[in-house]
C-alpha cells in the first residue's frame, strides 16, 4: 500500500484557518482579519464570531476594540498592544495584562472574554455599561480601554477600592507614580499594621507613633496605588510567605514600568478612554446605589460563587489591616447568609432581587451577559445556570444564548462556567 504524502501548508496558520472560515461565513470576502494564535477553545471562536458579526461593517473601529483578533485589515489591533504589556501569570492574550494583574483577587473573569461580550452588544461611545458585581473591576478596565463609559457596583469596600486603583492607573503617568520613594511608602503603611485603623480605606489617622504621611499634597490616587501595592505584598506574605518588602518592590516597579509603556502607547494611538464610576453599593438595590432607572445600555457581570467560596475568609488579612468589619460585610454579601440548604434558598432569593434590579436599570432592548458556574455545595451540584434562566425569564428577560466555557485550574472545583445572554424586550 502506498502511503499518501500529506503536504502541510507552509508559512500559514493552518490550525486557525478552519476556525476562521467558520467565523467568516456570510461576511464579505473583503473583510481581512487574523485571529490570535492562541484562540483554540470553542467558546473563544464563538465569541470571536459574535464580536465580528456586530462590527465587520466598521473595521476602523473594530481595530480599536477587537478582543480575539491580532490583525484587522493588516493592522495590529489595540488588544495586541494592550496584552503585550504583560502582567504576572498571564495566559496568552486572555488575562492579567496591563493593570488586570494588580492584586491576586481569586474570582476575576477573563478580560478578553468581557471585551468580546461588550463588542457583541454593540455598545458605542456615549453609551453606558454596568457591572453590578464588579469585584476587582475587570469589566470597568476593559470598558475604559475601548472608550465606553461604565459603572461598577460592589458591596465590598475593598473591591471598590481595588477597581478604583486599577481603572485610575490608566490615567496616571509614571512620573506621578514615582513621586514617592518606595521605602518611605512601605514604612508608612507598615507602621499601621496591627493597629486597629479607624480609617478603613480612607486616610490613616496619624499619631505620634506613626510616621508622617509621604503623600501629603499629592494626588490621592498615588496614595491609593501604594496602598494597594502594600496589600498585594500582604496577601503574598499571608499565602506564600513571600517577604513583604521584596514583593512590594517587585510589584510596584513592575506596575510603574507597565504604566510607562502604556503612557507612550496612549499617545501613539491617541487613545480615547471611557469614563468610569465605582460605587460601593448593593446589586439587589441598584437604584439606591445611584444607578438610574432604564439608564444602562448593557450589563456584563459575574455574580458571586460565594456559596462555595468564602471571599471574606480569603481576604481576612486585608480586612483586618484596613479595619473593615467582616461580620457587617457578610450580612450584605450574596451567597454567605444562612447555613446548609437555607443558604441556597437565600442565595436564590437574593439573586432574584438582583435580576429584578438589573432589569429595572437596563434600557429596553439592551443586553445582559451573566457569567456563572454550577457549583457544588455540600456534595450536591446546584443547577444555578438553569435556575438563573428561569428567574430572569419570569422577571421579563428573554434568553438569547448560552455559551459554555471550560475552566482550567481548580477555582471552586468547577469544570465549566456558562455565559448566559439575556435581552430586555
Ligand atoms: C465573582 S465576583 C466578581 C468578580 C469580577 N467579575 C472580577 O472580574 O473581578 C462577585 C462579586 O460580587 C460581590 N457581591 C456580593 N454580594 C453583593 C451585593 N449584594 N451587591 C454587590 N456586590 C456583591 C462580591 O464582593 C464579589 O466581588
């Protein structure tokens, strides 16, 4: 028997070609795009197809916002440049770039995926995105980068602080960040360790026993950046016993380096970023948090998985340092109230309130994307995805699509999470 020789195409990205053919079905042949080499999962191809379907008629704009494409019309996309500003533990083009890596928050979603969802929704400049469970601020950073205004709401003051620093950093220059000596900043925050702080995330109250603040007269965003650097070092010390000073210096200088690169890039691209508001509030009562009725053009969010993961326990060292009362917070966090099956019941009740609240603040015909996984609680798998669809539909949402995403790594012992897409009719 003669063996047929297979000739592999040379100099071509033959792995991605069949995927690209599928993505481009029904789109004019003149549309010239190249996927990132690491697009390999089915959900990534789905999202790449969805974002292109909303933007292929305006490729000049798509270059600026595409998430899964390396090139559009032969030009490198902005995502290529942003994701080139590498952060710790980055995987390909999907996460941890620019300011996303700043603080090892456990429940972040992938920024690349979020950007594609915002694109699919077709949000344009002047329109407003909301993340009512904004966590570490991933969606807010992405919205800013593509010029969309956004509002983030989170009940945890440390989360709103983190989101603020990560979105504010995009406006700061390296010169501003270098205005304080590392050692002085570190010693200043260290002097408050172990003291019960009245200040929480505001300014620390200086006493005779603490050094004078090196941040007097400076933009408060500089203080907040160094405080987050300190909390990052504290987290690493708590979990991996990394020396705090070593971690502080490494992270701070790496972030300043990233901001230097981004500063130059902003000028080169003439980048117009979206505005952002971060609010400390409750997703179940968004109007009370200051989000207007029917004022929002799109929602992207990931509600707490905290029924299975105790976020408070994870960040207890931070709360202690900042003087935040964990018990007071526990009562407001969705997913942490009650015990055993009672906890599950209260979780779904709270989420029903949150869905109603999201529905009320959304404009008609606007979209809402919810990322969630079916966690296992006390040995039983909860059909959270199905329950959310039923709850949202009862309120009036129309379900549009369900995308499944595999999870690598062990977060909450999930194999998959789901992106549920709704529309307010
Ligand atoms: C899965 S995390 C979101 C992570 C976020 N997508 C990110 O990329 O960082 C869920 C968030 O919901 C917040 N949360 C819990 N209960 C809340 C409530 N009642 N209102 C607003 N936020 C709440 C938690 O503090 C947590 O930050």
